[in-house]
């Protein structure tokens, strides 16, 4: 990995974008210019999205994601690489979100979500996006976190277990509960007969 | 086994996390149970709905700058934004063109000065030599004054 850092062009020749996460982490530990920006550009959106889905507020989500990145960059010289960088980052984001006591409720009113519209129209898509947010907001935070890590970020069960520091069996059962809860709440909020499909 | 018990396994099956024998039993059940098949499809739809939310999200354009500043990146790395290598020749060419344009502009916009035309000069009057005048009295110096005494 050290050799990869030395041989890769870290300035402006484009090879930075092709380096894998582990190489970039090693480059960050050596304070190589550009490596931080590359990691940031790769994981900016997933981190903010995860935080947004957890908190329901974009401003809070960006604050949490910013705090997570700062912690990661500060601790990167001590990162031993036992877990993937993404797992590490998601764990920090999730923990920050779960500990966020300044959480604000989403301002979207349910009545607006229920506004009737033609199927597959742009407003229908917006309605479903807002309804999804409402459903997530109504879920217990622990179930919400595990659902997002699996179905939004695509982490494996093992990675989720590492990120949330849970036994694998707990991940399996909690994810099943989370999916059941999501479908039940969706059914309640959207009205009878409108199932998640 | 009832549908309820199978439903608990649908989540793991969906993710490929159900062991072989149990997965085979569930697959056999799914062939004959439209309810459980619909449940499985619904579980698959959750990921799609979550991604629709994330796709619609607009992230602040200055997020990276805020993170790097909060981290103290510029102090840690001593980093200054380098001029991109492919921009350097472009910048040189642009500056050369600007200098050339400025020169051309100056040449064509300077004030017009007609070339000097030769004109005969008037004859210069001859000045006669001046007549000898009286010598200018000079004050006697100190030595001559002494001798006169």
C-alpha cells in the first residue's frame, strides 16, 4: 500500500481517482494532498444521504456528515484497516445520528403527502419520496439505521454487524423487523390497499 | 410450516443470507404461495423507495470546502491549489496573444503625424562685425594700487 501511494500520481494526473479506498486512506495518513478530497468526493453523498434519512433534515444531516468526516480525517493515521473505510464512516455517521438530540421533525405534513395525483407522474414520484421520509421518521431509530445501511447503502450483513457492533444474528432479525415495520407504517400512512411493491 | 414462519425468512432470503436447505424449502413454498411471493416483491421495493429519496437530495455545493476548513486541512497538508498542468500552456498562449493584440492596437490607434515637408528657409542676414569699442575699465588690483602709492 505504501508503494502504491508513492507510485501513484497524487497531484493532478487523474490516477488519484482510480486508487482504491485503502490506498487513499494510506495517502491521507501521509498527508498527501488530494487524497482527502478524493475520499470526500466519493463518500460525501452517501454520508449526507444516510444522515438525512436518519434525521429528516438536510441542514442537520450536513452538520452530522461534516462532523463525521472531520473525525475520520483526524483519526485516519490510527486507522488499522480492519474494516472497510466505508463501514467505519457509516458507523460514525450512524452513531452521531443516534446521539443527535437536537433532531428536528420533518416539516412535511402528511396531508400534503396524501394529495391525489396520476400514477407515475412527477408529482406522484414526489409524493412517494415524501411518504418514504414520513415512514422513516415514524420508525424506531435502531430499525431505521439498520434498514438504511442495508437497503440504501448496500452494506453486507457482516459490514452492518461491524458498523453497529451487533452480533450477526441480531442484524438478521432486526433487519427483518425493520422491513416489516417499514411496510406496516407505509400501509398505515398511505391508506389501505397501497402496499409497498 | 405456515406462511408466518416463512415470512420471517423472506428478508434473509432476499439478501442471499438464508442457508441452503432452508432456502430450498422457502423457494418451494414461494412457487405455490402468491402471498409470500408478493411479500418478497414488497421487500425488494423498499430499497427502490429509499434510493428514490437519496437521488432527490440536493447537497450543498460548498460542503467539501466546509469539511476541509473544519478539519484544518490546509494547515495539516500545507496544501495550496496547484495550477493544473494542462492550463499552463493555455495561460502562456493567452498572455502572448494579449500582448500581440495590445501591440497591434497601439500601432493602429496612435495619433497621425504627417511626415515633415521641406521648406526653403529664409536667408539669414549677414551681421557686420562690430566696431571696436572703448576698452572696458578694469579696477586695478591690489598690487598695482600699492605700486601707484
